[in-house]
C-alpha cells in the first residue's frame, strides 16, 4: 500500500506539473481582439466578442500587466480586425503603464494580415458635395459646419526649418489636394512661380500682376516664396494689395525669411478666386464652407479632411510593437514617441500627414518597412543616445520607402531626419523631395545601402545628404548608397545651381564615405572646409564634379575654428579633453595646436569616375598638399551603372 500510494502521489504531482505548464502556456500570451464594425467595448475582447476601440483594448492590457509591472512572459497581443477606424477624437495614447517587458512586448497588430486603416481625418459623404455654380461650373461645395466640423486651423509662416503646418487639408482618393494658388502647378507636377520686380521696402514689393485686379477681397491671401536664398522658403500673410501699382504689402506678424530680394520667386495662394484647376480647393473659414474642383467624380471618390493632430502618441513607454496598422491624415505627425525604449514600428503605410509620418526619440527601437508619402513636411525622424557620454542609442531605421514629401514646407524637411549616437539607417529608398533627403547630426551613426534619387530639384546650395557646422558630430559612416539625379532641375534664380549628393557643410569633419555610387549629380562628395574626412572606393558617373574640397576655415569662416569660436564652444560642451571623448576621439584633444582652420588630413583615394563634365576634384594638387590632405589613386574607369 505505501508503494502504491507513493506512485499515486508522483502521478498526481506529474499531472499537476503538466497542468501548470499547460495553464501557463495558455495564459502566457493573452490575446485581445478589436473590431471597429462589429465590436463593443463592453465585450470581453475575444475573437467572437471583440472590443470596438483600440483604446479599450489598451486599457484592458493595463489590467492584465498591472500597468506594465507584471507582463506575461510572452507579452500581450492586441489583434485589430480589418476596417477603418476613426482616431480623430480618440487617438492611441501610450505611457509607462502601457509597457511590455524585454522579450515580452505588447503587440498591436493587424489580425491575419487584414487591412486595418486608422484615420485622423473625417470622411466626407458624397451626398455632402453640392454644385457651386456661383463660383464655377466645375466647382463643388461642402458645408463643413453643417457636418459638425468647425476647427479649420490656419496657415502659418514658419522660420527656417519650421514646418508650421497646422490646418485642415483635403485629400481625395488618397492624394493630397492643392490649396488654390496662382500660378497653378503644371501638368507634369512642377511648381510654377512669379517673380519680384521691385523691392519697395522691407515689407512690400511689386510684380507683374496681369489679371490680379480680379482678385477681389484679399483678406485671406498669402504668398509663399524663396525670398533671399533658393534654400529657404516661408509663407507670408498679405496685409494689402494695390492692383493699380501691383504692390504687395506683407503682414509684419509673418515676416519673410531673411529679406525681400529682386527676382525672388513666389506664388500667391488661399483665395477663392484662384480655384480654377482640378485638384484645387479652398476653405472659407468664416462660413465653414469647403470649395473643391475635383479631378474626377465626387460620387465615386473618397474625400477626407484632416482633423486630428496625431494617431499614436507615446511617452516613457517601452517594449511595444505596432505592426500592419496603416495610418493617414494627421494634421501634425501621425506617430510620435518620446523617451522610449524598444519600440518597433513595421510593415504599414503612414502617409498624407500635415507634418511628418513618424518621430521616435529613444533607444533600442526599430522603424522598418514603412511606406511614407504625401506629407506636408518631412518623412521620418529617428534619434537617440547621449552625445556628452557617447552612450549609443542602438536604433535602426530600415527598409522604408519614403517619397513625395515637403508638399507644404519645401526646405529643411528631409525624408529622414536623424541624430544621436550609434544609430543605423539602412536599406531605405528616398525619392522626389525638393530639398534634402537625409539631414541631421550626431555621432557614430551608419548610413548604408540606401537609395536617394531626384532630390534638391527646387533648391540651391543643398545636399541629398546634408550635415554641417560641427566638430563634435563625427565618427559617422556613409557607405554603399546610391545617389542619383541629385541636382537642381527647376529654374532657381537666387544663386548658382550648386547641389551636392553628400554635403559636409561648414567644416563638418570626421566622416568616412566609401563604396557609394553617384550618378547624374552636380557634385558627388562636398567637403566644405572640414578635416579628417575619408572619401574612398566610390564611383562617380555623369556628374559635373566628383569631389570638392575648400578651405573656408582659412578665410570667411575663420572665426569659427579659432579658440573661443563656435567649434571650441561645442568641444567644451562635451568636455572633449576628458574621457570618454578624449579616448574615443583622441584627434580632438590637441586640435587647437594642429592647424585648426586648415582642411587637414582629408583622404580622397581609390575612387573611380567616368564622363564628368568638369573634373574629378576641383582643388589643385598644390592646394591639397598645402592643406595636408591626400588625393591619390583616383582613376577614370567606365563601368555599367546598374
């Protein structure tokens, strides 16, 4: 009997152990379901009884994880069923209490690869469109106020690099429409401009105003231009317009960037009178009325106006994945994360937003395989790490397709904005931006296997990859990328068409540029007075100049590189003569005793070039020798560019 009892006890123990394991496995990865059409937030959140909103699922996850303190070892999944979700009044807010754990994330994902669309805009029903013959035979109007839409935002001016786009916009069949303007955008998509004929004073100018006498009430009129330089644009409200003298007087509350300049290009916008071409629209804010010249049938089309500022906002959250949830029509940035750890965003479209698609400031995070297009400002921002301590961010931005951005603010709104320490930007495709494709500054970051094409086409003195004015942003690598058609193709008027594929501006130093291919670019690699940059094993085809080096630190920018100047102040801010800086970048410790203003120790070697319009390098051998730099073994070899 004792023996039998012992066996029975062991069997019971084994059964209990197996049951415990099975029970744990069954609850190890709790799953909840959301169905915007069939769900109910009073449900249990199962496949057969789903929640209605993603925010309800988030709230239940907080209960399961005890506000992120006791996460099941395989994490938690929120499965979102296919459909369209209105996020205008209930965006997804994530905080520390919504965190998973390392290796046990909270996943928000599209169930079974169903198509999930999250909107920060409101769909306008086709029945809301009424003919507006008083405006024109092709024009429709929509009573926005009658639909309960009363916040239209307003146009903003914007400083250099400042987007200032916080207004309602119209999208039709997933394309951004054009705020009524004069002159119109041409059929090939190129922007058309007028030019300043005479600068009257600091806030007024004249132009050839043929037909402008028909403009009528100009209280809503703005002008958008490149007023002093063809690399700096902003919007200016018009205070008054005298059609008899063709004089525009600007509003002092929205001053032009820098100053008005003769021949500067601009266009006028935001008048009902300008509504004369397909794709254009105008919002009468005083009446709450939208006017639209549709490119195709409104009965069969899908019209959306942007309403919500964002769709996902995270702060202090960690170990969260968002996958397969497409997001559109935010007035600002659709997805924004700050002070985060281990956030993964992957495999979805996030497009047609007023500002940018994604902003992530954090560590150990990944943004991958996103499709980004149609934004008013930039594409994606990813940064993290600490410059003073040189602590790495270990973030990755990879496999994204970013195109047709900067439709509102044209300059200093890159496809990829970057910063921090030790981050990787790999395998992204960037195309069709009027200014820079990649722009930022930081340390020990890698840019590899990216493709950049058709950039800087509307600007001068710009770069496909642009960075500048720093001695502490260094240690970065640009390798195995393709730069194609990085050049100004529009009729820029304020300066020469100087555009560089890689632009190390104003003494930027410490870059390693290798294995890249440059095709049909104005200048391939531009070193603007910097030091210790290495340009090697690259190929240059059909460019004007392959490599540029100058010595601006010895002349017009001399004050910045002297003791007490801008670069010295930067170095002091990171205690450059003490670890970790003194050990990580030993070349900086005694830089002010080592010809600081000389473009010294640059190396240009083992590059290939073919069919250059001018020359391989535009500095003479005597100059580079005097500058203590090396140019050697660069050969003219023609190979296929594919």
